C-alpha cells in the first residue's frame, strides 16, 4: 500500500499488491458495481459528487474506499472535488479480460432487473 | 431456489435466480477459488473428499455451501459421497467469459504467490 503522505493524498495498493480475491470482493456489491460501470462508461475521471447512489453519503464514501483499497479505482483530490478513475491498465495487466467480463455481466444483470 | 424435497437433495438456485454479485462474492475467497479451479481442471464431478483444503471439515462444508447457494457449483449425493460440479453452462449463458476470466486470473495469482 503506498503510504498517504498528506491527509489530501489517499493510500492505494501498488499493482503488485492488488489481490484477485479483494478485487472480486470489491465488485460483489451492486452499488460498487454501479460505480465501476459509471467510471467505465465515462472513460475518464469522475467526481464522487457525480456518481449518484441510493445510499447515504457515508455509505457511498465507504463503497469508494473499498474500491480504492482493493485496487479497482484510483482516487485523487482536485481542488475540492474527489475524483475517481478505474485502474484499467493495472487490472488488465494482472487479470486480462476480467474487468470487461465483469462489466459485461453487470450490464446484462442490470438489464435483466432494473435498467 | 429449488426446494430440497429430501434431506439427501440439496437446494440450488435456478439459472434465473443466479446473481452476479453472489457469484463474485462466492469467488472472492481463496479457498473457494481453489475449489473452483480444481473442479474446472477435473472437468467432471469431484467428491468433496477429493478436494483438499487446509481448513477444518466444517469450514470446507461452509465453502462448498456458499458455492452451491450462489449457483457456482452443483452438489449431489451419489451413495455416500457428496459430488460437486461446476455449473459452467449456466454461468456461461448468464455471464459469457466471466468464469474463464476468473479462472485465468486465479491461476496467474496462484502462480505469483504459492504454486
């Protein structure tokens, strides 16, 4: 885990520290899957405030933290906004095809229940 | 969930009842991933007794139950043995490419840590 050197700098696992089990756990929650789909669709950094989840603010913060600490997303402060980006390159290098397979599955699942 | 009509018949979700989040949760554990790799490598039914995990018997039973209840494996009694099989067809129909991507990732992870 890279140490956070300032309160404004958030800790992230290095690529080598990312574990498959933790990535799967991070993605085993419908809200977190929704965040990841949103980031994948955006294809660029997205502010937390622009990801709408039907949960409280603190629960939303928790979900983003689980995604960051598992290595699925990278978070950084830009001014007053906390920005989020998928770690596509890291995940693809470690687990080729995994993220896309999960994103496809998530889209199908969402289509099968609520759009 | 198909109801278990006898103590010897185990409850399984139907294909339509299988949820992506539950499958990912089931696979987010190193012991359960190991079971799934073993079943994938075998390509046929495997008895619980032939899957060696470094955990207690009751923990092993728990892991198999999580895999069954999430729809990842099918379990059936054959005489005195409890047999296990991957639900490849169901998973592939619901989430194309997902199982293979996870199995590949699990093999790479296992190679990167313990062989």
